[in-house]
C-alpha cells in the first residue's frame, strides 16, 4: 500500500501539459475567366510577400514554450509548462469564374490545400515534440542547468522543424510535384 501511495504522489506532481493550438485561415479573393487570368489573379491579389517574391499560399507558424521550475529536495524539476502553437494559413478563394476555371480549380485547389496541410502537420509535430521533451526532462541539481537544457532541447526541435519545412518544399518543388502549382496543370 505504501508503494502505491508513493507512485500516486509522484504521478500527481509530475508536470502535465498539452499543446495549445490557435489556427487561423485567411482567404484572399480571386476572379478569373481563363487559366492565364487565374494565374495572374493569384499573383496580383496574394497578400503573401517574402523576400520580394509573392506566393499564392502560405502556412506560417510560431511555437513558443514557457516553463516554471521548482526545487524539491535539492533537485530542480519542471513544475508546469505550456507549449503554444499559432498557425496562419493563407489561401486564395475563387469568387467569380467560368466553368473552365471552376473545373481547373476543382483539380488544383485540393492539391494546394493538401500541400499546405503537410506544412501544418510538420509544425504540429514540432510543437508536440517540444511538449514531450519538456515533460520527459528529469530533475537536475541546478535549476539554471535545467532551464538551459530545456531551452536548448526545444530550440533544437524548432530548428529541425524549419529544416523539415524547407526539405519538404525542395522535395516537392514547392508543391509542383503534387499538383499544387497552377502552371503544372
């Protein structure tokens, strides 16, 4: 009975958290009568500008983590923590078009959306990995060392996610191999 009490006491004091997720979808209007007009409209109306270039879709994210340490019997542990993930997906929205453009849209848009959702999945995995890493950190004799280790671990996971995002775009040529490019249709 004493062992069960000790186990319950330990489980009850272990850090518990989950990723807090905020997702926002932003749509910009496009109107077109032909494929060439659709290409021109997405380029002209996109709000996405990076390094002087424009993209027709984007999945941006920010991952932040906060944790509080507590000294228990000269051992420092993470007491509580929170991992936040904020995602914003920007996509075109067809408003006025012809049957030709609607058919093209029906073939193309699901591929574009699927490509962006893969970027979202990479971000969600990174946030969950950070959350898991913070939860699994053991105790240290020094709280400063624990804080440094926790931040280094989270930053390494974040860097790996950024590499995965770039590798995915390189592998798919920014979605072209998945049919997410209007030019490839």
